[in-house]
C-alpha cells in the first residue's frame, strides 16, 4: 500500500525533525546557562 508507506515516511521524518528541534532548543538553553555561570564567576 503506497499511502501507508508514505504516512510512515512522513511520521519518521516528523519524528527526526522533532528530535532535532528539541536537541537544538536544549543546546541553546545549556549555552545560555553556561554563559550566566561564567558571568557570575567573573
């Protein structure tokens, strides 16, 4: 069934982009956290 495989590929793609979004968001928050720590240390 072509429609079903398309739906599966779409969900897979959505899952990957979702993970990348959260990874990027987490990295940004971590970076900001490190910056504030360094400012406090200085």
